[in-house]
């Protein structure tokens, strides 16, 4: 395992800690900030393993766009001390079953990974190769993905029009 | 590359119908979407028996893909005929073309990317079509499909990620296990998640809750598409995945258990329903179970699943088309005497229901024979018992609806052809020509495939390489 492998493991550990904090914080905004931290750690891991494009997507789209929208939405909803108290009570109970389920799924995964997964130096995958895939053999899937967005757009527009009173 | 013509036609038709929708008259919008579906259906029907064509690496241009496209386009075309949403909902035809495109892509998918995108395109278009009337039941049905479809998509993606991590391949064929290679637990978990996600989309128990609500609350056209076309496409995807050899006993065992549970619960819950559409919703859960059990039994007869689709789709279309005529959420008492007042509606509904029940002389009987041959040759007694109990229950509740169609009304009430509790403006006394065409062709198909199945089974057996 080289330097980049060690860095990837360190980034992954940081990500785990951040995501655990995201689940256990009673304040929703704090929890979302921890999710951002977790996603950035994940992106650092991607960069260290040579997947620069995946890392950039992780930061730009997930941390930058999606979670940012979540934070804006949550901040527009007034969550005062009552919400904090309610979250504290909810976090106090009912965490055991989900934890057991997560471990039941993750344990065989961790045990079956071949040789720790980081043998040798990571191979960098340039964005050009992904682009060649998207515009070559995957072109049909990309085109139909745009049709998927049209379907979502039509549905959202139809639902929103009623609220406009039109 | 001729295999791409249906996909291109459907995509172009959807975009054109969407652009025309705000200004153009409604008949033109429906005509554009309908022409695209007719073109897709015609091309697939003409190429049904041709050898496997070449195309993009992630799609297969084989008989199954053409059959799936044909079923989806014809269902879409039939549903377009009675897509009569509230006036502002002009998006209907475009959404129907998009859903057809998704089902066509899904039935050709041999790769994780078109598989997932096809499934999600069908689900997203269906959600939008479910909420078209903007009534409370429709919004509830759409919301349920949104939440459950989202959970299903998450499970599906998780499964695909595990399969990719274990095999390094996104192609279905790359998932064939290599003996002695590490990563088998990953494959097994991936298969379980994949099946969980597919069960949501296929409305298998315990992930079936959206189906009865959707059939009851959503427009009949959207329900018909969800029940017939999207189910056919998922069934074809299951047939393709069964060919891969995903890890046992997870694949067959879980599919068999989900199927048997769906047969039992779907039929039991349909038993006491007094609403025609809700009964059809639960019956669609049961029929998903039958198809899942056939796939889990190892597909000894390659034409079994296509023939089941051929028997199920027209029967459901006929029943829902007649139901849509009777107004929103038709009850069993609304059907009383329907056969005497509108013989065509009564006959089509009767044929559809006895085909769903699996009685002789209609296609459903042959489909049931395929079902029992498949599970008896597999020798799994749990599913045999489930199928026997389910079929017996089916006779009861389908025939309950058939009998009342041919009961005479009390004297003095024969005047109105469609005595609905609250007569909707859309239900004209006479059947429009397009609906007559749908009912007649569905009935003819059911009778032809039931009385003389040999030509159908020959064509369908040649579909599967």
C-alpha cells in the first residue's frame, strides 16, 4: 500500500466519523454540515485512488448542489428548541435495530473484499475515458436519461400549476 | 441499427407531443404520440421473427426486446384511446410516449445502465400520469408510487453496486459466477438487493402496496399501463436475469418466496373487494406472483412468460377499459345488467375476467397450463400449493363480477346505458369507435390465443434464443 492508499484510508475514516456525527447530531443544520464534511472526505478518497472525475462530481454535485439545497430548505423551516428536544428524545431510543441491520449487511461485505482492496498503486482514470464511454457505447442510455428528466419535469410542472391557481 | 427505430420514434414522438401540448388541439397531440407508438409497434411486429440484430453494446435487439416493445407500444396506444384526464392535463400523451419508451428500453436492456434508466423512466412517467386528475385518491396513489418507487430504486442501485463490486462488470452476462473466485457473499447480497428493488417495481408482496391504490385512484389509462406494459417489461428483464445464473439459492429461492407470497396475499385481498379497479389491482399483484414463480422454476418452456404476458395484458386492458367507461372507481353494483345494456362492454369484460381467472376457451387457460407445468416440473411444493389455492380463490372473485354483468336490472331502470352513481361528463351513452376497436381486438386476441394457441406459442418460443 503506497502513500495514496494510506491517504485514501485516512480520508475514508474521516468520512465515517463525519457521517456518524451527521446521524447523531440533534440540530438538523449541524447534521447537514457534517454530511458535507463526509462527502468531501469521500471525494478526497476518490482523488487519492485516481478517480478524479468521481471526486469532482462528489464535491460539485453532491456536496455543492444537493446538500446545499437541503440546507437552504431546512433553514427556511423554523426549527427551534422544541425540535431540538424532540430529536434528542428520538435519538435516545430506536437506534439499536438499524445498527444491527447495517452491520448484518456490511460485515460480509468487509470480510469478502479481496486482500484489503488496495494492492499496488492506484491507476488514474482520466475523464476522457468516461466521456468516450458516454458518447460511444452508452449514448442510448444518456439520451434516454434526458427523457427521464422530461418526465420528471412534466410531472413537477403539472403539480405546481395547480398551486398557482391556474 | 434498425432495432433503434422504435426507441427513436417514441422519443421523438414524446418531445413533439410535449412541445405541441400547450397550444395545439388535443386530438393533434394525441395523434402525434399515437403515431409514434403505432410506428414502434409496427416495426417491432414486422421484425419479430428476424434474427438477432446488431446495435449498441448495452442493448439487445433480439426477439424478447421486440416483443416487449410491441406489448408496450400497443398498450400505450390502447391507453391513449381512453386517456381522458381533467382539461388542463395536456401532458398525458407525451407522458404515455415516455413511459412506452422506458418499457421498450427496459425490455432490450442487457446492461445495468439501460436497465436502471428504463425502469426509472417508466416509474417517473407513471407517477406523473397517476397525479394527472389532481384528485385526492390520485395524489395519494402517485405519492405512494413515488415513495415506494424511490425505495425500490435505492435497493436496485445498491444491488447493482454490489454486483459490480464483486464481478467488475455492468453487463448482465458478466455476472455469471466463476467458481472458486472470491466475492461470492457480495454477489449474494447484490442479488438480494436487486430482487428487492425489482419486487417494488413488479408489485410483489410485501412491496405491493402501491398497486391497488394506483388502480383505484389513478386514471384508468395509467393503471392499464402500469399493470400491462411495465409489468411485461419487468418480466422480460427477469427472464434475461434468470439466464445469467445469479447465485443460488438467493435468486430462485427468494423469487419463489416472493412469488408464492404474492399469489396467496394478492388473491386473498382481492376476495372481498367490491370495487372493480381495486380488485384488479390486487389481482395484478397475484399475477406478478405467478410470473415470478414461472421464472423461479427455471423456465423449462421458453415461451411461458411471453405467453403469460400475451394472456394477461389484453385481459387487463379490456377490464380496465370497461371500468373506465363506468366512471371513477366502479363498484360491483354498477356492473349489474351491463351485459344486456351494452353487449360489447359486457362480453369484453366477461372474456377479460375469465381469462384472468384461467378458464378454458380463453388465453388465460393456456397461461395457467404453462404455470402449472413450470412449477410441477420444478417440484417446489410450496409454490404448487400457493398456485392451487390462488387459482381456486381467483375463480370465485372473478366469476362474482362476471355473474353480475349478466344479471337483469329491476324493471323500469333499463333506460340509461351506464347507470353510474354520479354520472361523469365524460361518459357518453354510446361507446366511441376507438374504444370499440380496443375492446374488439383485445377480445379477439384472448379468444384466438385460447382456442387455437399453436401459432402463438410457435412464434413466442422462437423469440427466446
